[in-house]
């Protein structure tokens, strides 16, 4: 596996089935962050060896571009690559055919990059698996914890280490039903925590910057409570999802409710709320969460 961030990026683009071409001192390819009919993504190498990306037509940010490839901005850094298990060109790995099953693709990744921390399965409304998100928890050279994700998705009859770019299903779609209150959190881990205490919850794939790539139509007309993480990104995600839900037909009835006890400016989320406030008591957590939702203000803006 190459430790060159430019090579990792080019491999990831090719893994999606895209064509990468030389363009002067750099390369050009179709941008994975928007529907790009003509190659508009410029790729280059900075003086320090970092990978550089620039979308010439869609105005996509570097964060959106790498997220569409299952990568992070850190993967573009020469001094940190590859802390993220990169999206590998699976067509080459499986002689152009992809993998017969999701597990075959996941095991291939495990052999290449080591054991993962957890996996999250995405399904259609009938519960049939469409893809999995594989998570690795790592530590960088400064001892800071990192989390990295790689998608394995079904394309026709085969599975590839890639993800559809738009209209991604919501997490736990088959468990959402057609009525009743739904909680939306940031990340599959938090949704799983709420499921474990008996709460109907979902999220979009690939974090706070990719909400617009998920299909929110199953929540049309539903009562939805958004529980943001205790940082700026968490509130930005909640407000973006609120706008997407209120644009549905019929619009969802949306409120944003802040969990008590989370430390402002941190990445505290549902996990810290459950552990610190309820010591893992599922019944007490369930009761308080319903009270929080019931009491959430319906003033203009929908924030509690």
C-alpha cells in the first residue's frame, strides 16, 4: 500500500470507476462530490508533498471531495498518510469483477489494514443490505484519537469498496416504520446507542458534511427530533438536516433539542449523555429523552 497521499487519492478515484488523466504537472478526473459529466477535479502535489484538490466547476470543498471517497482531509497530508485505510482499486484486486459478497470485501480490507473497530450495515426499506460502513479507530503521532471509515457497497451483483455518491439510504431505514417520532443524530454509533435504549433513531452516512447526499424522503410528514453534538459542526449538521426535512413534501415536523449535561465546544454526544447523566440506565434515559422531545420549543427556528 502506497504511503504517497497523491497515489492514494488517485487510487481512490479509480476505485470508483473513474478515469484519471495527466494534466500538465498534475491530474484531472471527474469530481466525486457532485454529478460531474466532464472532468473538473484538478489534482496536484504541494511543495511539502501534500495532495491538492480543486473542483473547477461544482465549487466542492476539499472536505466534501475526500468524504465522497471515504477519506478525510488528513489523508491528503504527506506527513500523516496513510492514517486512513484508503479506498483501494477493487477492480484490480478482484480482476475487474468486484467482490461476490460484502464479507469478502470486508475481509480483504482486514487483511490489508488490520482489524476494524466496528461495522454498520445500510439496508433498503425491506431490510436487504445495500452497503456497510467499516470503521477503524486509530491514534496519530501526537496521541490524538482518530476515526476513519471505508464504505463497501453493492453495485448490481457485486460489492465494491466505494459508495454511491447521492441518494444514499438513511441508517436503520428498515426499522423506521411509517409513523411516530424519529430522532436524528450524527453518526451510526449514536444511532445504535439510541436503538439500544428502545428509541427510533437514524443518521446519514459519512458524517456532518454529507447530509445532502442521503435520501430523507422516508421522514416526510414525520415528527423528527434532532440531537446535535456539542460543537459547532454538530449544530451546523442539525440545521442542514432541518432544512432538508422541511423541504420534503409533506414537510417533516422538525425540532432541534440539546441534550443536557453535554459540554459546549466539545464533541460530546449521545454516548456521553447516557454514560454521565444516566450511568447507562436505559429506562431512565428513554424517559428523559421523551421528556426533552416533548418540551422542545416550537418557536421560529425550531431550537430548544
